[in-house]
C-alpha cells in the first residue's frame, strides 16, 4: 500500500521560542556564538580557513590549537577527552537533554591504533553507563578497520590471509563494544559512510543487531535517506528482523557525502545512489519516520536531523498514534552546538531528545569541525536560521 504524502503541522511546538532555545547561554556566550556563526556564513573565508587550518593543525603549528580551541572547537566539541565532556553533559541535562558520546576517530589504520579506538569507545560505554543522561555512544567502523579492507569487503573481493585476520579483528572489536554496551544497558550507534563502503558496514551491523537486539535495541544502524535505496532497505531490514526474532535500531539521517557520491559515480560511470532532488530526499525521510513510528515497538529509531519540518512531523506522528513521548524507542537528535532552538524546545515539550557530543584531541576532530563549518555556509544550511534566532534573542534581552 502506498504511503501518503506527510502533512507537516506543528503540535504546540514553537521552534522560534528563543527564550527556551538559548536559556542556558549568558549574554557573553550568546554574543560569542553570534560572532562565530557570522564568520561561518562567509563561504570564501571558511574555504580558505579550512584549508589553512587543516594544514596548520597537522603541522602542529603552536599558535593554531589555542585559536581553534577557543572558537569552533568550543562550539561543536565536548572536549579533548571523556572527562572534559562532563560539563557539557551536565549542562545539557539541566535542559532535559540527553547526550550521545562520539569519539572523533575516523580513517584509522594500523592494528594498534584501531585497538586504541576500540578501548576508547568501550571507556565511553562505561562512562555512559554511570550517567543516566547518556543513553548511547556512537562509533565508526572506519575507526575500527582500515578503509582498504572495508572497500575490498564491499566489492566482495577475496581477502588475502592477512586481510582475513584483520577482518576477524574488526569483528572482534565491534563485538567487544556491543557486548559491553549490552551488559551495561547502553546503546551503540554505528555511523554511515560512503556508498563504496556501506554494503560491508551494513552487513556487519546487521550481524550485530541479530546478536544483541533480541531483548532490547542495543545496536543502531544509520540510514542515509538521500540515497534512493535506503527506504526500501529499512523496510527489508525490519522484515528480516521480525522473521528472525530481533529488533532493529534505525538512526535516520539525510546524508553527508552528496557531492562526493555524485562525482565518483560520474567518474566511474555508474548510476548515482543519491536522489535527483531534495523533494525526493525529504519524502523518503519522512516516510521513514512514519514507518518507524507505526512499528515503534519493534524498531528503535532516532530522528537525527536539523530539518524543522521533519522534527515537527515526527512529533505529530507521536501524538496522532498515541505513543508515549518518553518511549525508549522514540528519539530525536541534533549535533552539539547547532540547532538548540530545535533540541531545547523538543525537550521542553517532553520528548526524548539528545545532542551528539563529539570529543577527542583537536588534531583528531579537525575533519569533523571542517565538515560542520562548510555545511553551515550552505544557503540551505543552519547558519542563516541560527543567526536569525540568535539576533532575535539578543533583541529580546535588550542587547
């Protein structure tokens, strides 16, 4: 049966309520946030700064890290290690907002480095278990395995004996993380990657869900709905889980690699996996929300988006279907340092909502920070609305 087009209607949610959105910020903090987003609205400045900044950090130039730490790092990152994140966790908790810890390691290689990422991730699981406002952690398989190994697995190429050993180590690492999470009552969210690695990642995550999601949803996969095949995959994964006695976890995002995906598809002569236009992406995203809400007892889902309409739509579905707002399978999430007008207004309305809080040494999280800066310069990005609401709140305060 065809799913009808969603209607977007707010249910007593006013995301323009800046008093709630910025209630945790002092006047000086609000002013500093305004200045940062104002700078980030200038595309040329961001492009130049990103290139120079990445080089300078990698080269360990002494003057760079203090600047990064006091500006973009402070806005979007919880700290350089787990302990540094506690003030951010506490501050979010005061706003009835949960924390999802995300160790900023990606593109790692070398077995010792990969083992270190696993150990750090397990530490995050253990910290989460000791803190009721940290229900989940996030991990990336690109931080637990060499990219080339994932590429070969994705293409179904035969592995050499040494690669087979390394693949076994990857499975052992993610299994140790998920096993510790299950033991301590914490969820594990596995990030999505580019399509040329995602088949391999999906297969591994499916195995983890089948193993650990029998009693409750421990493991979540990430569905990038800017891909034209992901709505169908979500439904198929749910059907397979139902037939085999487990539940799926679904973090729903739009996607982060659109330009890279289209460029590679054109260069290599295959059909791009990305939808042709934003309208198609939005339709699949909201249909995915509807599917998860209609099957919420068997699917743990996270509406992980900065799109106001989609957040409003999920809130309306929850009300229309009579689902408890605080049901553990129903969640919202935005990135730390962005869209507080969505996060804190959802929290004020009584929904389960969390911030993704990345952490790690500055050198490790610079790629993440550059992505945040660049996506916010987009015309359709968050910076325009962020500035609009910050300005509104400053005026409300008489500043």
